[in-house]
C-alpha cells in the first residue's frame, strides 16, 4: 500500500516543505521503501501547492519510481 498527501496554502514554500515532511512521516506505515515531495507556487504566486508520497515496494519493477 502507498500513501499520498496534498496541501494548498497561502504560506511560503519553506513552511510547505516542513508540513509535507510531517505529513509524509505520518504516512510511514503506508510505505517505508521510498518517499517523494513536490512543491510549486501558482503562476500568480497566491498559493503554494505541495504533494508528498510514501511507497511500499511489493513487486518492485525497475521502473517502479
């Protein structure tokens, strides 16, 4: 099983990254093999969007990432 978390906020990217890391840590029971993060400001710079994921490799393909 894997886990995905998302945040949309008006705060800075630095705060978003910290929040994403905490969310990914809370999903660690969903997968302990890999994790990833993505954060980006919207074009108008009003919002920051962040994604975090945790991966559990049950059948690990070479292209699994």
